[in-house]
C-alpha cells in the first residue's frame, strides 16, 4: 500500500501546496472558466456579506468588474497571452486596496468560493490534463472565518477529488488571511485516502465583494474567485 501511494503523493503534492485559500488561506511552502456548476462545497457556509460591502471605492469596483470579464475570457488562465494583462490589472488594483478591518474582512471572505482564474501552474495542469483519466471539474473551497478553519477542493467530473483541511488566522494588514493545512484527503473510485500534510502561507485579499474575490498569495500566485451562486 505504501509503495502504490508514494507516486500518487508525489504527483499531488504540488497541487496541495498550491491550492489553499490563498485567496484566503495560509502558506509558507515555496512553489511558484469551467462551464460546470460546482457541487456544494464542504462545509456549506453562507456569506454574511452585505450588499454594499467590499466596495472599497467606485474606481476599485470598476477595475474589479473588468478583471472578472478578463478572467472569463481567459478560460481559467489557459489562454496564456491574457494572463499578463490580468496580472498587471491586479497589481494596479492592489495599489488602491484599502484595509477592511478584521470584522469586515471576516464577513466578506466567509463562505464558499469557486476559482475562476489563476496563475498557479499545478492547478492549471490539472485543468488541462485532468488526473488519472478524470476530467477536471472545478477548484474552490469553503472558508469558515468564524470557526478559523477552511477546506480546499479540487474536484473531477467522475467524483474523484483532492481535499485539504486546515486552520486560518486574520491579519488586518493588507487584508491578509493566513492559513495552515492539517490534513489532505484523496478521493479515488469511492475510496478516501488520508495523507499527513502540513504547509502554510497567506493570501492578501486585494478586492472582495458579495460576488467576487481577488487575491495574491504568499508564493506570488494570482487568483480570481466567485461565489458558487454566480455564473461562471
């Protein structure tokens, strides 16, 4: 069993390291739109974001809207020539970022998110190539800002999935959420394989409103998220 599990761990480790709530997560380990409505992410948490929350200012809201449009046109980051434009736009948006404060940040980030776009190589590799014959479905996660925990999910259309659970901590500077993984689980053919896993980091929430979240993580990867109720 250990012999067969080792190659699997080696294959999935970059993904596990890469995909944590960088959009709101933890990480210190080095690293560097799917048209399917995602299944309900665990734990199913409802956002408490108010209708006007997250509107740092009109300019930032307008920039974020343009970024979301770009994200949709880039096919999750698969259209490489659009990624440079995305990165520059997020860097520009970051210049107008204003601190939300701990309580508002918790309220805005809390709940489930689906990744629309990323520069993360490991996630893009799974999106392009699938895994063990399984076609990629979605990547995302649920963040319990009031219970200080999160679950990340990379799901495939045949029911296979990679999940990682951990703890989070709010740092008001740069609207930052730090995270640390506790355990990872690989779901294959109805089996669940637990894996010991420990890694950490953070994500700076450059922009967040009731529908979208844009972040840059501690390894320099960029991400755009949407709520599960928002169209891909």
